[in-house]
C-alpha cells in the first residue's frame, strides 16, 4: 500500500513538472513568408543588433537578418501571426526608416540566395555621435 502511494506521488510530481516546463517552452514560429524591408539610418553593428533583436521579439518571426551595406532587412515569418507592415512598423519604432520592399516565399528566397533565411547579423560596433537610427 505504501509503495502505491509513493508511486502515485512520484507520478503526480513528474506530471506537474512536465506541465510547468510545457507552459514555459516557447514554440518557435515557422516561416511561410519572407519580407524584405528597405531600411535607412543603420550605421553600424549595434544598429544591426537592435533591428535583429526587435524583429525576433515579434510574434511569428522565425528568423531575421540585416545587411548593413545594402540597407536591406530580411525576416522569415508566419503569416498567420503577423504581417509585413507590422514588421516594418516595429523597425520604425526602434528608430529607423523602414518600408516593405517585397514579400516572397521561403523557397523563392532559397532559390535566389542559396540558403534559408536566418541570423547572419553582425554584432557589436558603435554609431558614434549620431547614435543608432541617426538620432541627434
């Protein structure tokens, strides 16, 4: 009888722990669309990091990458959770001019670039006296 109680208690503890872990696990978004944003005001790696982190914090964004030299920001996202204009707006809110240039499928992106969209952002750097986003 004592073993039954201990076993039942152990099972209850394990189920509770698993339920708590399941609650805190964030299911990653799956990209079914890729947005290309034309973005201005980026001057360094810190700007790249700020934009990347902003986009990756948005619901539905699976991956984001920023090309500082070309001024392009690419984000793979779940179209059921967000929209291209919402992503451009998020970039604008963090201090950069941004507009939707193109929306394509992940397959189209892969055929043009030769790889999947995903985190190739540079880190570090400094914007100098202008600050990120060109703020004075």
